[in-house]
C-alpha cells in the first residue's frame, strides 16, 4: 500500500493522470454539451494563456519552462492546477523574514580567521580556478573552504557503515542526522540503538528525515516515536496531498555529524540496500566520504539551517554554540591534511542553483579529463552542451550510469541522452553488476565533488541537496581508482550500440523527454 501511495503522489503519475482527466472531460462535454463545446474549450485555452506567459517570463530553467508550458497548453484546466501545486515555489515574504536571521547567524559563525586564511592561500598558490569556485560557493551557500581537514573516501556503503558506527559510539556532545530515506533494517537498527543510548546519556541527538522519501519505509507518526525515545526529530515537509504546495520540494541531503568535528556525506541513505545487506537491482554501487576537521562545521550549519527553517516549535539555536572549538581540544584539532575541503548546500527556494553551477563550473574548467558518476542522466540544454563542448575540445569525458535501473522510466530518459553525447566523443559506461547511486565529479586529478546531487532536474532545481568540493585532497586518488575499477566492470555504450534502438522505443523516449523535468 505504501509503495502504491509513493507512486500515486509522484509528479509524473499525476501529470499523466491529469492529462487523461482533461481528455475525459472534453469527451463528456462534447457528448452532453456539444453546443457549448468550443466555448468551454476556448475558456480553458484563455485560462492557460496568462499562466503560460507567467512561466515563460519566470526565472526558471529554460528546459523546465518548456515542460510546464507544454503541460499547461495540452491540459489547460488540470495543468494550471498542477503548476500551482507543484512548480518550483520560491520563498514567500513571510519565509524570507524567517530565514533572514538564520542566514545571518550562519554567516556570522562562518566568519572565522581559519577559513578566511584558507581562501587567501588558494588565491596565492593556484591559477584561480579553485579560488573562483570556492568564492562562488562561499557567496551563495554560506560555506567556507578549509585546510587541514582529513578526507576518507569509501567506495562502498558497506565499507563506510562500520566506521560510522565507531564514530557514533564516540559521540560526547551531539549527533545530527539528515537523510532522504531511513528504513528499518540492520543499518538503521544498529544506528538507532546507539542514538537511543546517547540520548539517554545527555547527548543532543537530532534526526531529520524526508517524509516523502520515507513514505514507503516509515509509519506516518515515526517522528513522534523518536521523540518518545529522547531523540529530537523533524519529518521534512509532511505529505499533505493537494494542500501542501511545497510537497514537490524534498530534503534529499545525506548528512551525519558527530560533535561538529566528524562528518559523513555522499550517496548512501540509511537503508540496507545501501550497504548491500539486501539485494535490490543487483549490486548496489554507492559511496560515502568522511571528513575530520574544521570543514565539518559547514555540514553542521547546513543541518541547523534546515532544522530552524522547518521546525515549528520555538526552540532557539545558535550556530556558534555548535562550533567544534567548544567541544574538541586544540590538541585533537591539529589535523594535518593536504588540500582544501568545502562542503556546500543548495536550496530549491531561490533562483540560484548552487549545486548545478558547481557542476557546470567543474565541466568548464576541465583541461584533461572529467569523470562523472550519476544514477540519472536527465540533462538540460546548457549542461548537455557544456559536456559535449568539453569532449569536442579534447577533454576525455567518461560518464558512469547504472546497468540495472531502479526506475525504468527514468532509465529510458537517461538512455535518450546517450546518442548526442557519444556523437560528441563522450564515453558512457553502464555498470553491469547492478545499480549506481553515487554522485561524483572528478576533474584533472586535482578537484572534484562528492555528494547527493543527481544529474536530473529534481536534484538540480527542486530538492535540498549537499556536496563537498575537494581540491588537491589525498582522497582524490581513491576516487579516481574507484572510477577506473568500476569502468572495468561496465559496458561502454558505443555509437553502434546507441543506434540500435527500434522506432517505437525512440518515440517513447521522445515523449518521456518532454516530461523529463517532472520525473
């Protein structure tokens, strides 16, 4: 039943359903009110025109605009309603008033001498590429770049899991978890046992989970159950069908912070398939990165900003109260590590799509190679052109996608992008053992990002996301090795392969591509 509800409330399903309802309504009008048919049809079209103009003149991404305009024109009555409920909503004036002090507190806590020193050292020792990306992230994500933060890359969720448990057991002050999916099983049950024990011992334990992401895994009142255990909890954007205009904006972040000085992020959620404890869609390929050092405070701040923005009680929290310097001795803080680390986040409620622009920046700055791993490849025209231009300019571009999909419809859309990319010289590999869920960019051995951001419209424009920008860190070698090992068990999608598609499937993919921003 829960899986059925999960599909029922998906925007794609609702879009198709509403178009069918529109056609059914027109048939009924023609059958019983044939005298007024063209009058009613004209009324529908006139109703859609101002909405279409509003969409055209909005600041939304151009591909996103086209999908909405097509939907509104084809299905005027229900398309307008659907747009009002599910389109990319921005902050209202009331919400802006609420978020202003949160932003101010976050910025003030970020203004530390260590962070300022790090960004100036980048300016002095590089050609400016990293400096420009770091400065952009600082400006639009309020997150600093740091030195002396160690990075440990886990190529598999099952490798990261025991380390997560070890670090959780060492917590003395606070534990923050923010995940799109939490599902009962070995992974969550072992983590929950530690959280309960720590909460009972006075550790500040807080959990954020996305209500839609957990629709098929947790009961509707699970936040109350955690509260009863002494764990503070927030169910993000609780599902209220056809009433909650924010239901299309989800919290897709994956953040675990322990005492502000140890942090985990990456592709893995808290569910057994992410550690291959259960089999879903073959071997599940996912990753995680552990940060130890001052840069973890950015993950702490991203968590607190979500908590303060969505929690409805009047609890007062200060970002500065969670600085690692308040909990960690100076001796333990003396981490020596190569390179620079900058966690960052993006919000769906502004027209500044930070995660999208970080990806675009990395593509445009590459000179030798770009490796990309993504479970979904649903590109807008700008991103597609940037990737193709890089390949045409002699940059080796390799993209890793799943061999066994978790969503067959999205997989068809993903494959619809293969031909123009391959024709431009991009190498595309499908991971044969199963499903790839990791989201990674690696550029020229010197920089990259690991996080939660898929290459699709939902991640890039509609969801709350987070990532970690890496420059000359030691873990980049491990990331490259992971890519190269995975390419060996993947099948390259040559031009000959992508051209072997029957006409019916081509047409099907064309139709899906029109609605791809809504998938």
